[in-house]
């Protein structure tokens, strides 16, 4: 099984071309799209969605993540392994939320045909996935990468805004049991709810999200618009 996450969107043929390369050489592979609607170049959101999703797949799954503003540059290509899963993508911080990994390899292997400087997803990473899923994963030439690029994602912050405008943070939901609240861009939110419907239309509250972290939400309104918040926005903890 292969998962695929990118910021390619659905307007162009980029997603289809990447899948075509994989399926042409490994037609029995199942490809599951995590999402292709990441905002262009948004590594924080992409990394969070990958980390929140991979553990729901069976061990042995290969996860292809291509959000790559540095495509064509000297940035490295990586294969990372964690908890029986394999991750393929650029060394630009997109794997920050899965670090520390069990192994990170800077791949020196390149396909035998020309690689476009603007489309490594199709010409480099897709062939690398093929090599992994067809049984040659242990033979991919490379060298250990001791210090891959890692985004500053350890502090309390917004890591994603979903299509409903829910503001997803990286703060463990257990924090809600201790009381207090959060502050984002000068707005304090302290009311904790179990469902969206407990809130009046347009009001803000804190909820335990499906990924086990605190989300700032609103009922029938976009909390992200009220807070002017997006991935990377700092979050301050208030109270105990």
C-alpha cells in the first residue's frame, strides 16, 4: 500500500502523472490519497496531516509526501522509517512531526532517465516508491542522515486549519482536563465543549479533536477567520 500527500491540487494532471509512474511498474499497488489540497508550500500543515494519518495504515505502508518548494535544488531526497512505516519525500521539514525516526537515509540513487527540475514528484520520488514496493527497498543506495531538516514545531502552535475552519493545534487534549484555555492573536478561548452543537452560532470553544489535540472551534462559523489564524500561528496557554 502507498499513500500520497501533496499540494498539487486537482486542477492539473500532476497527481495522475505521479500515480501513473507508480502503477505502470507496480500495478498491484493500492494508492490511497491522504490529500492533495494542502495550501501550496505549507510544510507545517502537510507534515501534521501526514503524522496524524500514517498510523491508521498497516505496517509496511509507504507514504509519499511531496510538498516541495525547493524542487530542483540541492536539497536531499529522503527515505525515513518509523514504526514499520516508510516515508519518501524531500528533506525540507515535511517529516518534522514524525521525528525522531528509526532511520533516515539521504538517497543517492537516481532513476535511469532524465529528471525534470520542476517535477521531482513524478521523476524522482515516484520511481523511488516503485523501487521500495517492488522489493528493492533495502538496496536503495544512500547514506545515513543524522540531522535532517526539521521545522520548529515543538512549541504550542496551530498546525492545520480544516475545511470547516477548525483551528487544530499540537497541544495534547489532556490539557483540557486541567482547565484554563488558549490565546491566539490576542483572543482568549477558555470554554471546553464535547460537541460543536454545545456552542452558540459564531461563538468559540475548545474541543478534543479527532487526532487527540486541542482544536479551537465554532458552531456553523469558521474559527480560523475569527482568530485570523493559520498553520504556524503561535498559541499561548492560559491558566493551570
